[in-house]
């Protein structure tokens, strides 16, 4: 066991790593440029159909309006074969789709003029399609099927069948700063300031929309502040809209969203329904399983192909299922754009599978931990999970509490005013999407330079501040340098590769952590043999035989060495080293890896329900995971704690409430975060990502504890989130049954 972190209501015993402003970027809104004009999007009415005409009021001097007709290049934002239009042209696909952008020097005047614009459409589409257990009236957008053995035969001879389904409601990304983009044209090109996880994609997209060279577009990534993977591709859409206005007007343009506009029109997670059907023999062993996954992909989702593939790949977890059939279909509808949230949708499949297993164990009256260990694959992961479960069940006294709560709840009456209690267990992985991204043609590059004055400069795609703190702690330990001598630079330039990949939540620890270690080792080997400065470049991509981590030494003549003054403003003005020259291959730094890595984790939640206030309360939460090699233990605790808070918010609080014309979205209050106990088990494995490790199992454990309190009927549909209103209706149904 490596360490334990407790979080009580009165104190947090995890120490925080002190951040330095030298590697903290600024928010987009902090750098308002003088002379910028304000911009606001003109959207189609709440009707989807043909776009007939746009009536524009008389605009004062200095105000302009641009539509798709003004785009000199391609009116599309692309990722693979999926596209999303910059502005609607000819057809309105969903309600609220942008049809143009209006700019002017006064923000209030711009907003008033937008209200006077009339968009004429001809309704030809029906309302948003409803998705129920894999059946939809919408158009299939993506589909994938995985089959092993004859599952139909297994169900014909099964002695017991368990069915369940789970529906995950749409979820909204919550940022510290609302989406904003600033586009500044000058004599040398176009400068774009935005909070993005994928500056290379933004740069390429703007160049294609404006039909200009990529070298004329300079993207300056700004502070992300826990983007939750919601800034992968949608900032490219906003940047293209602002860039078009700046390009046509020859003025700096500032485009920002209000909170109401963001919640109403920006991409949300898809509505996902996952149905499981399991065939069991007389010994309660699994003979076969059907898994049907249905996604409401909305009007567009640039990552939908990868989401569908990843959900099918992770649908069965680490369990040994001899025969199965997995079907995943994404349907098109007119509910707006959709996107990922902290990962690539594997948290949905993990939670749905664990909920199904908990229901299976409840129907068969089996201890959940015993069944899980008995049905795992015969791999190293099984030994890790057995170790995690053994420690966790002993720490949380799971078996005794599970048996006691089951007996008490079985004889409890619905009108009993005493506190009702339940306990739930779930385990799973945080999956790593880096292999999938590499196979899609993306590369990840990190460049590190050790200067003569002991300054260390790290060039890479935008990295989160938490991961930067991890890197800083590692560099201080390896080079014995000061924290003030370490600088990070985010660049939009591709280091001689076709396309840099997005900086998603789990890629940092999985990919960049290894690149940092390899770059440090390469510099240390040359430090006393070659004169400073020394620059090495690590890359992660796909070769013919698999995935390759490679480190090369960059020639000195190809590296621009900035002075100390330019280092202080590195977070605002990225400095890029040209690595197109010859590189000397460093032998011994090429390593082959498998498809993906997993971070095993397990969770137990003890829940108490107040029958009078209908308010669930978490008495205690136990969480254990195996993060592999740990660079900074304090940061791992902080990251896991943040993931637990987000997961609890998802399962119990977050829901889009449509009230009047303004939607509302509430997240968990930090003061409502329950006490939890986090344990890291020691391991000699490579570093694993933990940014979303709790979001794939905490909702399932929460739901299992709640369902032990409120018994569920067979074939019932689970819902996430499960808010107080749903609990009240469930209790009301139990009360009605008792009265009968």
C-alpha cells in the first residue's frame, strides 16, 4: 500500500502542490485587446428544416453581418469522415444552429441587432427522436457490432435470465470561463486566442475555412481550467466563426457565449441507453450476454465513430463472457450537437455493466464481490482486482454491512421513519484512449531543452495545470533545479508530423509522462558529454508493428533559444522550435506497447436515506486504485478526489431543467461532498491515468446502495442522474404496494 487520503467534512488531509504563475496560462477574457469589436451569433429559430431567407435590419456604420456565403474556403469543421458546418447553408439541421455572425463596436447594440434579425425556415423535420433500448426513429450515424459464439443458443438453454437497462441523461460541461475566442488579423496572418485541447486541429480548420496557408494562422492556447474533455473540437467551430469575421472585417473580433446561451446551444453528452441481458446456468455461471447500446448523437458529433468503437471495446470490462453479442448504434436527431465528457464514453459502459451485475447478484442472493472475482478473465488484471477487492471489503466491512442491510430492508415498511441504509460495490477501469488516437493517425510530441543557465523549457500541446505540477516535481527531483527555472510552452506548430493529437484527459499521464521520463533520461546521458543547450524531442505515434515511443536529439541550429525575458511571457506568446532539420536517432528509446492500458479501481459507498426529507446521504465512501508509477503522490490524490466529486455530481445532482425559456444546470456544492477514503496500492507497473478513474464506478456503487434501500423490480430501467424527485416517486410506489 502506497498511501491513504481521507477527506472529512471539516478538513482535507491531502496537501496541495503550490502552483507558480510561470507555467499558468491566462484566461481568454483576461487578455481583451484594444479596438476589438464584439460578435454574436445569429441562430435559426426553434424549427429545423430548409433555410429560406435571412432578413437583416439596417445596420449602423461599423456593424457587419457575415454568413456561409462569405466563407472563401470550406464551410465545414472536419475530424475524420465526420463534419459540422461553420454556418448553416440551405438547411437548418437543429434548432439554434448558427446561420451568421454579427459584429460591431458596442456589445449592447450588437445584441439588440441580433434580436431584430429574422431567419425564415420551412419546417420539414419532426421533433427530436426518442431512444429506447436500441430502437430509434432517427437516421443511423455510426454503428458497430461485436460477436463471439452463439449467444442465442445460450439463452435457449439458460436456467435463469437477468435483464436490465440504464439511461444516462445528457450532461453539460462546466467551465471556469464561458467559451470565448479572440481573432486578431495582422500583416503576417491571423492570431487566434482560445481555450482549446487541440490547437493543431483549430489551426488546420481555420486555414481550410479561410482558404489560406496554415503558416498564416497562429493559435495561442489559453487556460483550460478543467475542461472535462469539452474543448477538443467545438472551440475549432467557434474559432472558425470568429476568424471569418476578423478576416472579412480586417478587425480584431471577440466572440463569447453567455451561460444561458452555452447551456442551451453548446454540445452536451448524448442521451445513452444501455440494455443488458444475461443467461445463467444452474450454477449461476454466465453462459451468454446481449448488450445493446443506443446513443442520441444529435445533429453532429465529430468523435462519434471513436465513441462507438470505444464503447463496444469496453462493454464487457474484465469479465469472462463465453458468448456475447454487442451492438452499438448512434442515431442522428435534431437535439443539437453532442460531445464526449471526460473520456470516450467508456464510463457509461462500465457503470451500466456494474449496475447490471449488482442487480444480478441481488436477484440470485449472491455476494457481489464473490461473483465478480469468480467471473473475471484469467489475466494479471484479475489478480489486481482480487487484491483491490480484498483490501476494500475489509476496510469498509462490506460483507457484514451488506448482509445486515439486506435483512433489515427486507422486513422494513414503507412508512418507517427511521433512516434507511444500503451499501453498494463497483469495480472497473479507467481506459486509455491513446492507442485508439494513435491508430487514427494522430501523433504526440514533447520537446525538452536544457539551457546553459540551468533553465528547462518544455514544448508540447496544452497540458493541464495539475499535470504540469507533476512534471515540475519530477524535473526538480531529477535535475536538482529550482521551480522558477522550469517553463512550459504550448505551441500550435506540428513538429514535423502530420497532425498532433488532442490533449485529452487521460493522455497526459499515459503518453506525456513517459515522454517526459524518456526525454529526461536522454538529456542526462548527454549532459556531461555534449555542450549545452541540449534539446531532445520525444514522440508517440503508430508504426507498422504497433505504437512507438521514440526520442531523438534535435540539432542546435534548429532550436531557437529565447532569452530570459521572453520566458516570462511564454504562456502568452508560444515560441516554437523548428525541428525540420536532421535528427540523430537515439538507440534504446523505442518501445512497443499493446492496444491500451487500464487503471483498475474499486469503490464502496454506504448510503443513508431520510424517509421524511427524501434525501440520500453518503455516510462513507471507500475508494482504492492502482495508479502504477506515481510521479507526485499528492497530485494523484487531488486528481482522484476531483474525479470522485464529479462522479457524485453526475449521479445525484446534474440535470438539465427546462424552466420557462431559460435552461438551468446545477452541479454539486463543494460543501456537500461527503467524507471519503482514498487508497493507492503500490505497483511496479507503468504510470496510469487517474483523471476519470472514479467516474466509471462511483455512480454504479451509489446506485447499488440506493437500490438496496429501494428494491427494484425485474426488467426495470435505471436512470442517471437519480435525483430526489425520482426517489420520491419510487418510495410512493413502494408505499402503494404495501397498502395493497
